[in-house]
């Protein structure tokens, strides 16, 4: 039997555009759009939660800060505590760790600062507060390259690796997390901007 195209009758369209059915039609479209946006929002939230859980699993296995410090102890040129004092393989490990932590902090910040039905474009900044006489000098760091500069400037590679290892958990629990560098009289902390 050949396929027949159903005929369209204008009287059916006029029936649906009748003033009695028009509010129902508009209400149905609004409800469908609202449900679509709510489902889209919650699917995005679930994606963020899944990414944060994935990064937490990787933090325990592949990107563990304590194990990384043990590995790079053997790959130092001299007894230094900065990025410049590492050999090639050690630099590669630390760069990979910093890139991973930058991405993890990005997802944790988005998940933590989301509104009821929208996502706010906020960033987690690592901040150094250095006390000089009477005023406090603040420096912000927010990428893997900036993390390397911070470690070179303040000679705090091991301490900063441990700080980044613990930071995502503290960020999700909304706790203040600081680390004091005694040699330079500076404090590492984070802010969300």
C-alpha cells in the first residue's frame, strides 16, 4: 500500500487558535520550555559533580601531592625548593600536576558558586599576602604558569604542592585554608572572585 500524505484541514487550526484554547496552548508551551531549562540546568550540575568526583579519584591515585614530592626529591639538581631547581622529568611531573590542579579548581569553583538556576562565572584565585611594614601586598595567581612563578619567587614548591593537594576538599567544604611561608613572611590563601 503506498504511503499517503495526511490532509491538513484549516478548520482544525482555527479550532486550536480559538480564544478558548489559546491560554492553554501558551501555558503548555511555557511549561515545556520551563521543564527543558530545568532539565538542562540539572544535567549540567550532574556533569559538574561527576567531573569533581573524577578529579577526586585522580587526586588519590595519579595526582597525589605527597607522592609527587617523593618522586621529585630524586629529580632535583641541587637542594632547592623551587621549579628552576628540578631536572627535566621532575619539571614535566610538576607541570602536569599544576595543570591538573588548575582544571580541578575550576570545576570545584563552578560547582561551589552556582546559583539556583544559573552558573556564575567566578574563579578561584591563589593569593599571596606578604606583610611589609604596615601594608599588605597581595598577588593573585590563577593558572599553571602563575603557579610555577609563585614557586620560583617564594621557594615553596613542596609546600605549594601540598597546599594544592588539599585545596579542592577545603574549597568544597567552604573552609578557610591558609599556609604560612616563614622564610618570606607570606601567607598562601585562596579567594573566589
